[in-house]
C-alpha cells in the first residue's frame, strides 16, 4: 500500500488531500536572514495561524521545502502540523550554497557522509537545528523528500558532491528528489546527470521553471522525461501576472502534461497573512483556483494538480 511520510508519521497516499507542493512554514533566523530577511519565518504561533487559515480554505497538506542546516526546525514543523491539522511533508537535502556561511559543515562533509545524513533523516528521523554545527540532536520526525538546488553558472565540484549524495539517498529510499531550478541554469543537463545516476525520473520534481526558464519547450522536454514540474509564480507580479501563469499552465495542459504538474506558492514571510504579508497560504484556494476554472481548466484537472499528482509523486 502506498504511503506518504509526513512529520507526524506515515499516512495513506489517498488521504493526503489538497496539497500545495512547495511552501515554507517555519525557518529559524540564521545566515539566510542576512541575505534576505523574508527568509525568516520563526514565530510558531503565527505559522500555526497561517496553516489554520489554509485548512479552513480547504487545504489538507503542504510540502515544506526547507532542507537541513538552513533554519529548518523539525520539531516546530511537527507542532505546526499537530495544532493546525495540516499534513506537512518535510525536506532533507541542501539549498543554494549562498545560504550557507563558509564554515558550514555541508562544505567539509564527504559525499558518503552527506548521503548518510539524508538517508537517516528520511528513514529514522530528522536532526534538530544544526546551522552552526554538525547534525547531532536526533528527533523521530522523518523527512518525506530530498530537496536540492541547481544554481546558475557552472556545476561546481561542491554541487556535484551534493547532487551525488542526494541521488544516492533517492535511490536508496525511493523518496522524491525535488530540485530548485535557478534562472541561468541548465535543467536538461541536470536531468541527464540524474538519469546517469539511475534516479527514478517519476520521483524527480523540478521547481520554479515557470519563472526561471521562459522557454516552454524546455518544460515540455523535462515532462517528456517523466520528471514533474512544480509551478509557483502565483501572486508574484515582479516575475509575471497570474494571467501569464495561467497561460503557461494552459499551454502545458494542451501538450498533455497534466500528470506532471504540481503547484504551490513558495511562501516567504512577506507573503504570509499571519506575518502581516499580502498573500496568505490560502491564496491558491480562494483566488487562483477560481481564476483557473474561469479560464476553462476543468475541476478534474485541478484535482490532478493539487490532489492526485502529489499523492502519487510523494508516495513510496
């Protein structure tokens, strides 16, 4: 029987419900705060309130895409889930390297050690806060996926080490490998790299192509490789309008990609209502889904994007 690992334990895949597949509900104040203060979501009560608003709107689950060592707090995510009733799929793995100080352990760890850490977090339990030291404090709250980040520019030796560790963890556990795709990067080359490492393409998710890669031909090539795309440029006018997001989705649906699409908001502090932000985790349910339906997207396709596809892709 297929199940999905949440911070509160395994659930049946069919019980996941409406799921936004790339969010952030809690990020402790750390190195990333000095890069962008909006990457600090550190008030549990406000995060619980935000999750409750989402639940009230009809949301059942979210994927929290913050990996180990960058302000992720496993215990806080479990409490937020417990108090709100929202299933949370947490992440192990790694982020863009600019989010780590030079002395961070992620640079000195070997590929084997990183792989061991990722696998342990998926199968036994995540570590507590470990931004400033090697992972030590163990919890029994397990991660449900591996997060990785493809940065712009060259595929450095450090990124190669990290991706090899993440690929091995994905192969050993059968869990999803979710990849942040940065503008200026080459997702097709990464898809080929992961293929050579024998990662199951149906358990790979590439995020942010809707804002990072303007050429929809690239999106379609990725989908043709059976890799899922997670779109989240919603209510983000600095990138493009919701109308343009809808146009991108309609184009992809016309090309037969409906089984490969996930969506979310990629929330930050500035975008969460409970932190005095201007969007809210419930925006998709209250605003964007009605707009999709008005544009002619059938309810059964919306169900695929937000319920059926997450249940299948994040299951093991």
